[in-house]
C-alpha cells in the first residue's frame, strides 16, 4: 500500500477533484451497485480492469481501542480470472450458495476521492451497506463496511483496478459469502 493510500485510509483529507470527475465516480459506483443488485454480473465484470485485485481482509477483535484488519488472510482475494469463474458458476445449477438466488440491495455512500501520483487513477473510499435475503423465511443478512478502491480512467471509461472491502464485523453471521461486495 502506498503512503498516499495509507494517509487516505487514516482519514486524512482528500485532495479535491473537480466536480465533473466527482459526479462521474459517484454515478459509476451507483451503476456498479445497480448491476450487482440486478444480477447483471457480466456487465459488472466489464467495469473491472484486467489487472484487478479484489480483496476482503479479516477483521480481528483485540483488547485495544480498535480492532485490527489482517490483510494476509481474508474472506476472498480475487483476480479478473477468478471473478469471471465465480460469475460463470453463478449461471449454472451447481452454485449451491446462491440457490435460491439472493435478493440484494447495496447502498454506497460517503464517497471520498483523492488524486494519486498516476493522473489516470483515483483513490476512492466509500461506505457500503449491503442487504441480502434468500428464500421465503424472512431471514436476511446485513453486511457493513468500507471499500478502498483504485479507479482508473481508460479509453473504455472508468474501471476498478483495486478493491479492498474492509467489513465492520469481526464475524459474519451469513452462512456464505457467494456474493460480491
């Protein structure tokens, strides 16, 4: 992680980007959530760069003022090929973790954008509130966390090239994590 990313994760003020870029990134993240909630996974994959690294580290509770995030282990650590494989599997009849399919709703809020040393990339920090229900028993999952993205401007538009989803829960009550955050 770069020094700039560490500063950003510590909550130091973001370098302002112009309003047009801010609106583009906001719309991009809202559209991404819509694609995932509508199960348009192939469209979502197109929003990811070929060199994406998508991780969700484990949070560990300690007897300190704050819990600790362990990046060496996680709920998942995916690349574009592994994400593509997960999407293909969801389209089969053997994706048991998603049978019946989840009904999801994502709220992406508190979007903060920071310039990077690369003029084509932005560090984007956002909060995620994720709701999922499955079946007809009234059970549901709530997952809350913060996402640290690197979003790159390409000829094809914005692409997510890094995502680190840090969940607030130290233990997930969900039976599986067969969805994308």
